[in-house]
C-alpha cells in the first residue's frame, strides 16, 4: 500500500504546477486548464484521505467537486467564446475593461 | 505485491507530473490540451490504484470524455489567436514562479512532513468504501446535496446556452473550405502588393 503522504505530496506538486500555470500564462484557455489541474490535485488528495480512513465521505465530496467543475467549465468556456467574439482575443492581459 | 504497487505509483506519478509540466510550459495550445487529457487519465489510473473505482470511472467519463472535448472545442472556436507565434508568457513570470515556490514551501511542505501519518486511524472499518456504499450514501444522508448538484448542473446548462447564444441576424456565415482558401489567397495577394507599391514610390 502506498503511504498517504506520497499522494498528498504529489497532489501538492500538481497544485503548485497549476498555480504556476495560472500566474504565468496569458492565454485564458491555458489558465482554464491549469485551474482544472488544481481541482484534480485536490480530488487526488481527497481520495487518498478517503482510502486512509476507509470511509465513503471523501469520495462523495470528490463526486461533488467533479460536478461543480463540469458546471464551471461549461459556463467558463461559454464566457470565453463570447469574449473572443466581441474582443477577438483570449489574452487575459488585454481584457481589462473593468480595470479601475 | 507491495513493491509492484509502489512501482506502478511511481510510474503514474512521474507521468502525471510530466504531463502537468507540459500543460504549463508547452507553446502549442492544442498540445497543452492533449497533455491535460493524459494527466487526467493517469490520475484516473491512480484512483483505481486507491481502489476508488467509482471515482475513476467518473473521472474518465466527465474529465476525459466531456471537459477535455469542451476545451478542444473552445480552442477551435478561438483558433485565430492561439497560434505559436503569439507571446504566451506574462512578462514578469519569474515573480509568479517565486510566489508559487513560496506557496509550496510555506503552506504545503510543513503540513505533509509535520503531520503524524503513521498513526493508525481509530475505529476504522475493515470494509473499503465501495460503489454500493457510495450509492447508499447518495440516497440517504447526502440526498439534499445530490439534488442541489443536479439543479446546479441544470443552471449551468441554461447559463452556458444563454451566454453563448448568438442572434441569427448577427451570426457570421460559416465559410466553406474553398471560400476560406480564396479569402486567404486574396489577403496574401494584397499583402504582397502593398510593399511593392510602397517600394516603387520610395524609389521614385
């Protein structure tokens, strides 16, 4: 059996990778993918904990996280396509209409 | 057996991390999406390794089947600006790297190394959380969140349609391939013509 701390460490590294992607890339789609990766790493840690405590609750929480992620992707990508239609760009540095 | 599981875990972890690094660093956005699918797959395999078969199936169905297809469609709908020639990195990317490293070092590593992982959980059942158990939990103590999740999905469905809906009058006509090639040829020709006229003017 693989120790839970290994899974937690792996999920931490994956999460940090996602943070790097969100902070450094300028394409909104890549930012989106990085957010998905961060959600995935959280799921990984949750499943590892569920396996360690032999309880179904962790896996149920993962199921809800996946549900919310699916809803988020649908709305987010619709927003992205709409922004692209009006601004002809997906560069998050150029979408600054609401900037004070 | 334990060594075999360990080897499988190490291989999967290495592949997941490699795929994650590729998603963040690769220039071509389609390749980034494909690497993202690869990382989803290896995480699903890791769920199987943890005997969470229901979550593994849901991961493959929702992430690999639906979310990545949606991302690929979004890439295709916005393809004119997602080429390799566009500058992709935030200009002060090294600050972001430092922030991420600090986040990792300060927040996450102490949690992993200071917690007593070796302590056996008290009152743990012998049975593993199976799909049957999860289904029962959904129909009993998690019934309300389950219903709320379905309402959330419905709201997201309607919201996505409302946001992305385009009036018929404002919709651009979809060009056939021949028309698109013709359009591109004309654009190239006008580009080729413009510098030569400019050069002849300056020579005179």
